[in-house]
C-alpha cells in the first residue's frame, strides 16, 4: 500500500538536484544510485523503519503508524540507495547533506544534540553530514558496504568536500552505557580534543551506577567500521530519547583515510 505522508514531511521531489552526483552503477546483483522520486524515497524510509524500529527496537514512535521512518530533515537531504536487482528492493541507504543544504533548510540534524559552534568554520563548510545509515539484515556483506562507501565518496568528490560527520549510535537509553562507551573510546585514543562539541542541554548522559567494563564495551559494527577507517569522536554521549539511542558525534577526514581504499572507492567517479 502506498503511503501518503503529511505535507509537512513529504517532499515534492528530492532536494538540491545540482548537488546530487550522477551516480548509477551495478556490481553483481546490486545497483547504487541516489533517490530521484517519491517512490525511491518511500523505499528508503521503509527500509529504515524495518531496521531501526522492527529489528533494533529504536526509531521514532510515529513510524509505527506509517511503517516509514520519516522526519523533518528528510526533505532537505539526498538519499543514497542500494537496490537488490533480483527483487527490486532497496536494501541499503544513507541520508546526506552539505552545509549549503543545511543552511537552506532546518540546519544539521546533529545540531539538535551537539553545539556545532566548536567545529572550525572551514571544517563545517567542507563537510557532508551523514545519517540514518542502514542495511537490510540479509544483505550485510562487503559488496553492499563497498557500494555505500563509494556513494559517500561520490558525494564528497562531486561537491568538493573533505570531511564526513554525523551521529554514531548505541541502541540504548541507559546513560551509563553512553558514559562507559565514551570512556572506552577515550582510552583507545579515539576522542579528539583539539575542539569538542558540547552536548546540548536535555541530551546529557548522567549516571552514577556503572556495571560494564569499559575495556570490553561492545561498539556497534557500523560505528566500529568508521573508527577503523580513521573516524574520531568529537562530541557526546548524547541521550536521544525521541529515537531511542545514545549518540556520539563522529568525523572522518578524507585526507587521513587509507589511500588505497580511498582510491578504490573513488575510481572512475564523476567530478564537477
């Protein structure tokens, strides 16, 4: 059944087409491109609901009625999608926006939870913000992950950006989990302090009861992938009660990315 969202959330068409790379590739049984119409967008929102709400037990409460994960930021963003060719279903997605897109809309999603004023201006202008990343359970493999990273690289190159940032999450509403995770990350040298974005009032994690060994704290696989590829934590933990997660502001510098992988992800991609 086709869903008809409220006008306040449902975009007329995907936003900012000039900043959307002309990406359309196939690898094996998977294709990658950016959403072009409302049918594409709904497919991304449906996948997000399936992963976040049904599988992980997080997500927006209102999504239970629509079975789509949609919020007020979706209309201003680009939506990267990986399609399983045999079934025609969207099985991977990312939400992406540049600073110009954020300025033309409601701002950065991350700014709800973190004071981004601490981020250097040239870094903010030279970044793309990532969010709502997910892959269908049956398709969590290297090919799909490669295609998603290739899509991110396409967006960086097309818009001449250097940095990627966004919220990396734990599926938890227990403040001590966020504090233990932060301690674990700091001990591993993964928190940068040259500048650090404070958590906004109302999102702080405060707890006095700790029951987890920070040395062994489990970091979710996508978050761990970012860290393996050079990401640093520059804000958090932040308790997101609306979505049901604990978030850390993370940033990747393309120039510090593994040069061989960066070249592989970028091979043959269009630039402006």
